[in-house]
C-alpha cells in the first residue's frame, strides 16, 4: 500500500505544479488586460 500512496502523492504533486503554473499564467494575462483597459480610458 505504501508504494501506491507514494505513486499517488507524486501524481498529485505533478498535477499541483501544473495547476499552479496555469494560475500564474492566467494571473499574468489578467494583469496585462487590466493594464490595457486602463490605457483605453
């Protein structure tokens, strides 16, 4: 059972890293769009 838990943990850590990168990308896109919208005023 321990080997299975270790495999699952690695899988979850990998998914967590992927999601964190996605959030960072979206946050950057959002900041760029906000800046662009302020420039339009």
